[in-house]
């Protein structure tokens, strides 16, 4: 089977919604996401339209999806650009341009093929276009499967953690290639 990784379009808001809801049905969802199926399912269509519009263009947010041969969306990863001088979700100061990778999910039938790495690479490349010097993400301390996928994608623990309602989240990061940092 062949797959493509593409950025969402604003007109695809229903597919954005459906994929998000499907990801929240995954048994690992309580460890992987900071929301629930019920909370997201209750959101109005206007929320999903705006979410897709924001993720489709511009330099603040980008959502990439993995599409199979049949045109089905089977996975996703989103990037949030964090500028120096801003604060992150945990209230920590951001000291350099970076992309925060969030919302990573792949349907279980498609796992083990390197697809998450491809989606994360697309997010990281978008971040580099915005000037990001690194990509980072957080993974629940008990989510060994996700952590292994992120390590395989080149992320390493930074030693930073965040305590959230679901437990300890561990930060992993990957530096941008030096040619990007040097401007070419």
C-alpha cells in the first residue's frame, strides 16, 4: 500500500473532525491526548471549520494527515509554532523558535511502517520553514509505544517534564539540521 502525507485543506473540516474523533477512541487516548471523545464530539461545526482553516495555511499551526491508497485518512500530526518570548502550554518561557508536535496518531492497522515518522518529518519541515530551530513534543511517561516511535523519528529526552492531570509528560526534542540553521 502506498501512502501520502499532506497538509489539510480548510474545506476538509469534516475529515479533520472525524479523524480526531477516531483517534480519541484509541485505547491509548487517555495517555496520548489532553481531551476526551465526549468533549470533542460535543464541539459545534464552527469549531471544526476554524480548526481546519487555521491548520491549513499560515505559520502558526499546520496539520498533516497520512492518506492511504483508497483516500482514507489513517493518521495525523500537527505542529504549533512557538516563538521566542512566548510561553508554552505549561507556562514556561520559549527561548528559541521551535515547533511543538501535537495530536500525533496512526490507525492501528497502519502502524509499524514508518508512517508516523513521515508525518512528523512533514511537521518539522513546516516548522523549519517558519524558522524553527528544533521540534519538540511531550509523551506520557507510561506510553512506551509512542515514545519508541518518537525515538525512532530522531527525538531524544531533554530532561524536562510536565505534570498534567493524566500524569507525567516527558519532553523529547530533535534539533533542526544545521544547514537549515545556517540558512541553506
